[in-house]
C-alpha cells in the first residue's frame, strides 16, 4: 500500500539487519512484539519517504527535473539513495 516495491523493502530490511548485527543491537525475548512494531514503523516511514521524496531521509534534497526545467504535471525522476554504511571491525580500526 505504500508504493514501495517488495524488492526495495527486502533490500532495506537486509541493510537494516546488517547494521543491527554490526552494532550488536538486541532486544529481550519478552520485547519481541514491541521490537516488531518499532521496526515495522521505521521501515514504513522510510518507505514512504522514498516513495514521496525519492530518498529514505527527509533532509535529502528533492529529485531534480529531467531536463532541469519545471515540468507541469510530469513526474520527477527518482534518485535512489541508500543509508550510509559505517565501517565496522577491522575497517573501522583502519579508518579511525
């Protein structure tokens, strides 16, 4: 219902899972329902940002028109932006 295609949602979920694992994010077993609702809310918000703004984060600039001019009634192109990935493990030690 968001207009965010399933393959994009799967990619977003894989990215979030990798980041959670890298950051060693965990939740208590008895908090599984709350964690599920929280992640669902986050993913839905990110998906809606992407569908309506062309980017996952609201502070990203709006998409540019195709030829650089205003196009009345024309849909603007969507630029895909992925959340930045922070280095972890040995990569973090080398960069820091």
